């Protein structure tokens, strides 16, 4: 997320920009008869006497409820006959037993809801044939004056249900009721969903709340004060609790969509209250043109200080009130799926975890990673596209298809898969095409190429890595991704190339990748000065050839050659005299790349006066990768040191 300097808005500024906020809330200006309230209280429940505007009947909860299917008077959540396959509407409280601290008996045209309004929850089931992920309860915004259902309620619920979430829109109490009373409505809806988790086909742990603008503030109020088993007697001593009040209103996650924890227009930054409330992981989305950006950022920082997991995204050039627009739903879906997985509910992808990881496990199927929506259409390139991989193959068994490789570490495979997913879900671009759409249309094989980024420090130097595979396939998950991750953890920006089979086409793809990185270095926030080329087996040949012959030999403009070439287990013997500084490592039991050939290759480079180094590991076979748990473990640290000592002396 891109943070800016926090802006402190005073009360006067809040009043000045409130009209802008309401205008952008996504409803027509007619919702308030073309006008806005002169001022609102900070959530204490009384409308300012200066405001005499009349809410349009079209925005009353009654009108919205009729559009969704009005609940009969007997249809309350306490005795609900749930049909998990149909849309239904249930009143949240029994008639005459709604906990209240506000006396509301006459409207006089000031409020959107009449005194006989009853809070309700509307259900949006997951379509038949779609895997159920969990549940999300949605609160539309509207400055507590109305509910912007047409922008932030029904369409959001329909979209989330199509993604596998049992979705529920909560029609909570508005002014003159207090923020606390509305929050109690939401808590009641959460209890209803949890009590019927089995019917809805979800785990009771996998329930999230989401709110837009004032609806997000309401969600925060519920999580701060009304979750757990807090019941209506907290506000109304005359309320008679029922069995549903014994059900927890806890939520596993909170979505703050252009919203924050706090009161209307005033974000909370109370670290201690956040910590004491034990708030769940929270997802923030807001636009860069929202007048409350400063409040959002202040709240995010306070939550982080309190130790609350937070993911926040600022949408460029978006105003307040964008609803489901802006493309943020996919990122939210990926984030929430991960939260539910960490919960250990029924939708966890596997039952055997790797320390520090949570979504993919040793039991996760390769197909589940490839088809994860967070990866868009490039998930297929994470694993070799030129091999036939069974859809049922689990990550633990990847070594069974990576011919010519040894020491494949299943735990590292899981770590890499989770790392890529975490980066993509956070909004980081992790994959880059190196060919244009026109080039791919002319040569469809170029569809299966690209660069995976393992981000290091902004502006840091760059490494390009090429996995081996005999020029038949690309074994990136073992032979370039792990090395790239190590480099990124050392601060360097590492790009793992997915290339076409064949020595010539592979080198053309590498040349294009080098050209792409040079041409886009500023946008990518990388430094291509003193870059390095890395490779294993066939990928090492690619690195050596590009290092010696340069990009012009493979169809691109001439770009500087690398400061260092790092080679693993390849029996290359040709020496041109133009080799860059070269580090190599190989095992004595390698039946493909004879270690004496590697030693001789390095010796010839040294004789030409170029820095070169070789490490030979006793007993290791071909394709040992990082060599974890073997005599080769730690070779990559020495290779990095080799590259660093040659920075500034070559490749200019």
C-alpha cells in the first residue's frame, strides 16, 4: 500500500467536506431530496436540529425490503426456517422485543425509516455447483441517514455469493437510533448466521463482516463492543434475551471499505482499545480522492501498532463511494480465503501445515494452486506447462515429475507457493509479460513466457534466473524460484524467467527479458547496473551464452552484459574469451554434468584473467537446487558474495 503523510482534519473541515462525502456515497442526490444534512452528530444518536431535510421514500428500508422480498411478520431469525438455496428475508428481533435506548414514535419526515421499521437480514445464497468458502455480512453506507443498497448492498452480495460466500445484507437501524443500536442489529445477524452454519454449508468459524462508509463504522462498533455473547440488555434493561443471544457474534475478519473504526467522520487511533478488543484481521480499501484518506491511514497505523493484522489498498484516482467498482473484490476474496484458511475451518486447503505458512500445504493439489483466482491467468506458469501434470498431484509429490532433478524439497515448494500467493493477494504485481499481445498472437508459443518477480529493496540491483529442464520444460519451482526468494531476502530484486523449450528460443526469451528489464527499470523500481544472470543445468547454459555473446546475438538491441554469471551443474565446455566473471557449482556424482568439465571450464576463464570460481560437492547428483540439508547448503551465500565483489568491474 502507498502511504501518504497523515492529514489531521479538524471539526470545521469535517463539516465542510461532509456534503462531498454524501454526494459520493453512491446513491442519487435525490436520496436526500437534492440536499444534504447541515451537520451530523458524531454518533450519539440525535440529529442536529438545523437539518430539516426529508428522506425520499425510495430509500426507505421498506421499499428496499419489498424489492428483495418482504419478510412476513412471523419470519424472524429466532425461529427461522432456513432455505439455503433461496433468497430470504428475516426480521432480526421479535416484534415488541427490540432492545432500544432511543424512543422513536413519530417521524415528521425527518428520517428514512418510519417508527415501525424492523431491522432485517437478507440472504444471498451461493449458486448451485459453486464451492462454499464461508459467509460475509454486508452493511451498506449512507451516513446513518439511509442505506445505499443499490450501490453497496445487493450488488456486492450478489458478486460475493458468485465467488462462493454465503452473503447477507443487514438492514440495520438508522437515525434517530444510535450507532450502538445499529451495531447490535449486526451482532444479531452474525448470531443468526452462526446458528445456521450447517444449513448454509459453512464452518461457523468462517464468518466475516464488511461495511461501506458508515456501514464499516457500524461493523467496527460491533467488533469493539458487541461481539462475543454480549446481548441486548447492554443497552436496554427491559430486553428479554432468547436462545440466539447465547450464540457468539465474533467475526473472523472485517472489511473496511472506505471506512474506519471510530465514529462518523472521526477515525479512532486508540491503540489500547484496539488491543483490548482483540479485533480480527481487517481489510481496508479506499480511493486516493477520498476526503478521508488521512483518517483511513491513521486508523491503519494504530491497528498495526496494536498488533492487528491489516491489509490496506488505496485505489488510484477513486473517490468515496465506489461500491463494488475498482477491481478490489478479487483481492478481498483472496485475502478472506486466506483468513478463513488460517482459522482452521472446513475450507482449509489441506490438513497438514508447514511452519509459518497457512494457505497451501503439503496436501494441496498442484491444480488448486494453478487455478487460484489470485494468480489470474498466469497461475499455469508456476509449474511446468510443457509437462503433463495430473490434476490430483499434491505439492509433496512434485519431485515425481521433475525429471533429472534431485533433492527436491516439498516444504520449500509449499513456502514458495504461499509466498507467491501472499504477494499477489497484497496487490504486488508478481508476473510480467515480456512479449506484446501482437507478438503472442503471431507466435502462440510466446504465451507461455514471462517473468516472476521476487521483490527486494526498491532500487536495488537485479538478478535474472533461469531454471533448467533439458530445454524440454522449465523446472522453476525447484531450480529458480527458491534461489530468487533467497536473493530477494538479501535485498536484491530477482526475476525468474519462464521460457520456451529449445536452446535457441530459450536464449531469445532471455535476451528479451533482459531488454524488458532495462527498458522498464524505473517503472519496476529496479537497478540494472551490475545485474547478474543465474541458471541451473540448461538454464545455466542460457546464462553463460547471454553473458558471453550478449543480447544482440539473439535478436535484441545490445544491452550491457552482466557483472556476473552464476551457474549450477552444467557441462558447458566452450570458452570464447568474452565470459563475464563466473561462479559455478556441481556435485561429484552428477551423471549429466561431469564435474571435471565444469572445473576445466572455470580454469579456462581464470586463464583469460577473468574472476571465476568453482565449488565441487562430494557425492551430490544433478539438480540439487539450494542443496538444503546437503554438503552444498549455503552455496548461494557464497555466490552472492562473488557477484557483489564483481559489481562495478564488468558489464558496463
